[in-house]
C-alpha cells in the first residue's frame, strides 16, 4: 500500500510531501523531520500538537478518558494490581507471572537501603527546607554513587538503575520528611509491602511500635499506582530530554523531580491544599469560585482541569472512590475536607467549569486523601515524584533502547535584535 502523505503548500506552491505515520492507537502523526531542508520549521510552544517520540508504554485518549499502561486499563490496574506489579508492567511490557512478581519484589527489596554517606547529605539542609528541594538534590547526588562504572548502553545495567530508583525513592522521600520534623531516620523493612514500608518509614519512631492501618496502606498503594506514569507530560519529557544527551540516569530523574515541582504539574496537590486553607470556611467558597471565573484575576482553582483530559480523568474517578472510602473509614472531621467536598460539588455543577470541562483532577483527590492520612502538604509532590519515578525511568530506558536515538534539540522562532553594530565601551 502506498504511503499516505501530507502535502504542505504555501500560497498554492507545493513545499513538501510529508509522510504520515500511524501508531497502534491514537491520532496519526505527520513526519516533519525533513521540513527544515525545505526552509521551514513548525511552531508549537507547549507541544500542543507535537509528538516528541515513539513510545509503547502508555496510551491516553483525553477525550474518551482512556489511560492504559502497556495496554492495561488504569482502573483495572488500580483495582486488581498492586503498585509493584504496575512497576513491573511499565518496565517490562507485560504483567508478571507469580514467579516473576516474587523475583521482582525481592530485587526491589534488595535495594531499599541507601549508602550511609548519602544520609549525610540531608544534614546540609536547613530544617525548614522544602522536601522537594531535598529530594531533588539527594536523588541527583545518587549519581555520584553510581556513575563511573555505569554503562547506560547495557540494558541490564539500565534495568538495575531502574530497580535502585524504585527501591530507594521511598527511603529518600521518607528521610526528607523525618529530617524536616527533627525525628530520626527510619530504615526500610523488607517484610512489609511497598506502601506499608513507606508508611512505616514516615510514621514510626524508635520509641514505639507502629502498626500500619490496612485501609491507609491500600489508599497509599492506589495513589502510587495512579501516579505511576502519564505518557509525555512535562516531567517525563524533561527526563527524556536530559537523558537524550547520555546523562547519568539519577541526574535525569532529579531533572524530572524539578520539572514536576511546579503548581501546574505535580505541585498542584500541595497548591490545592494551600488553596483550601486560604478559603478557610465553606461560606467563602463562592467568593473563590467567582475569582477563578474572573478573566482579570490570575487565580485558578487548584486541582481542577487537565491538559489532555477534557471529559474526565480516569485516575480521578478511581481516586474519588478511594477518597470517599478513606474519609468514611477514618471518620475524620476536618473543615478543610468539608470545603473540598463542597468545592467538588459546586465545580461539577457550575456552568463555567462544566462548559470548559474543568473537572477535579487526580491531584485534587490525592491531596485530600494524603491530608486525611496525616501527611503534610509539603510532602504531597514528593509522593507524586516517588510514584512517577518508575514512569520516568521506563521512558528513559525505552528511549535509550531505540536505535538512532538523537539528542533532543527543539528549534525556535527568533524575535530578538539582529545584525547590530557593537560599539566598544571606550568609544562611547
Ligand atoms: N480554574 C479556573 N479556570 C481554569 C482552570 C482552573 N483550574 N484551568 C483552566 N482554566 C480556564 C483558563 O482560564 C482558560 O479559560 P479561557 O479559555 O477563558 O482563557 C481555559 O480554562 C483553558 O485553560 P488552559 O490554561 O488553556 O488549559 P491548559 O490545558 O493549558 O492547562 C492546566 C491545563 C492543568 C495547567 C490548568 O487547567 C490548570 O492550571 N489547572 C490548575 C492546576 C492543576 O490542577 N494542575 C494539575 C494537573 S493534573 C496533574 C498532572 O498530570 O500533572
């Protein structure tokens, strides 16, 4: 069958015939790689219509509310698999057998501790340092422990880096919390599940026995699963771009952590809680909703809206269920949670939000769950980063395994001065 082409013509003159490629699902893409040789670049700030790579990891159809990892629907994974199974799927391409799962779990457990020298890094931070700043720096510092003998062209070594990162992120995340509240670091326990171990490192103290609440552990595991990967979002694209130069994987993940931090991305869950605190009481919601609708006011309802999901976020649907379960089970009375529930009700009915398809997103509900569990809002984005690490490293591994991979290097539309005469200072 003849290859389908897109003809680019300008003022009626044909400039180029560009090949069109189809993936296994989703929109076809026009291959514009040769366009530069015809005298044009494309202009797409914010990557609104640009596919930056070929990937077989995650598929999203934002209009239909579909999210699949390696072909498995997210709600199935959230309800029927645990986070480590999802990690295995993302990294290896298919669901594990029981034997493979046990082996994977043992491998991850084998790497949960961090080098004692890494622990010292924390002591250089001020006690009120934001945990994301600590995690970003300490993950980047891991590159100094695993660099000179790391061959990123060897698939086995790439996989070992992935295992180390998945295993060590909870340890580093919990250490950032313990440091910020002045409690001793708690070492990992490999007899616990991934989620239980994280809660243990966060909440146990040497003086007392800590028993993990199974409802909380289940909710935590679901939060990890629902954040595990999300295709070519800002932080994943950052990791790919950093990795495209052949940089150390731990440094690439630190770049991903930095990119995730902003309130338009992973920082939305913390920003959402800050917003709820600012609203303060249910009777002030209308005032804030009015501000969010006012075109002249930059205020936005944090935790609402999404770049790709314009009908519903399938992660939010599952997270909403978990959120209501957790609030019921823990029977927590918190005015902030009342504000959140009322805000959800209003936004789902209000014409402005409905017509612009601005629904509560996954971070709205995960923020509420984490708050109910007793995790401070400054840790919310850290938990997102820890969950997303598997996605980042899966994309990094996929990119390096593809033949002919090129360094990422976008073009620009230049709007600055040109051809100016430079007059040396002494002449002026
Ligand atoms: N509150 C009020 N109005 C909003 C909001 C909001 N949260 N989000 C978008 N709008 C309006 C916006 O003003 C614009 O209106 P108009 O068409 O009249 O100019 C319209 O909706 C489209 O907005 P946009 O900024 O063009 O949409 P986008 O796709 O570029 O942005 C977004 C998506 C997530 C950055 C944005 O909805 C937002 O800032 N939301 C709040 C932050 C947030 O919750 N982010 C977490 C995203 S989920 C986690 C993740 O995957 O990283």
